[in-house]
C-alpha cells in the first residue's frame, strides 16, 4: 500500500512538473515578463518569483494540487446533481436543451466565445 502511494505521488509530481513546464515555455514564447501587453496570470507571477528563489516551486506545486483537489470533485458532484434533476424534470430539460441550441448552435462544440455573459440567464 505504501509503495503504491509513493508511486502515485511520483506520477502526480511528474504531471505537475510537465504542467508547470508547459506554462514556463508559453511564458517564454509570449514574453509576458517583458510586459508585451499580455495579462499576467497567477502562475506567471509565481514562475517569476521562482526565477529568484528555486524553492518557490514547492509553493507552485501546492497551489496546483489545491486547485485540482478543490475543482474536480465539486464540479463532478454539481454536474451529476444538475443532470439527475434535469432527467427527472423533462420540461426543464427541454428548456435547457433549447437554450443550448440557441446559444451554442445544434452542431457546434461549446466554446467560451459562445456564451458571453449577456446571453446567460
Ligand atoms: C461547482 C463547482 C464548485 C463548487 C460547488 C465549489 C464550492 C466551494 C466552496 C463552498 C468554497 C468555500 C468558500 C468559502 O467558504 O469561503 C470553495 C472554495 C474554493 N474553491 Fe471552489 N467550488 C467549485 C469549483 C471550484 C473550482 C473549479 C476551483 C479551481 C479551479 C475551485 C477552487 C477553490 C479554492 C482554491 C477555494 C478556496 C478559496 C479560499 O481560500 O478563499 N473551486 N469552493
């Protein structure tokens, strides 16, 4: 059991490192540090702190872990709860489906651009 946990921890750490490296590369290519008109994200700010203090990576890892833990189960449970209510309320399901068809369109994939705040209920 302990060995499996350690293996899992290693895989998780490798995943976080890949994720952080992706941001680091994006940052370099878009020159956020030069203030090229791009908005700085929290991860950008943390990566720039890490440039002067390598140990800052532990903080970055902790923040990623918190966001993943806080964001996954909550979203899964809320989506499951909403869908089960919709399945038990066919009238409301039809309204939701019509709204999605109107805002997103029947064949297109949903993208943020399809849902400006003004078209939300
Ligand atoms: C339907 C989905 C979600 C629900 C129901 C939910 C619910 C909550 C609740 C009730 C709190 C505590 C708020 C408080 O008492 O101050 C909280 C805090 C937090 N949530 Fe969510 N959350 C959801 C999605 C997410 C996602 C997607 C993320 C990250 C990507 C996230 C990150 C956080 C963080 C970091 C905190 C702590 C904020 C702080 O320290 O003040 N949550 N969430």
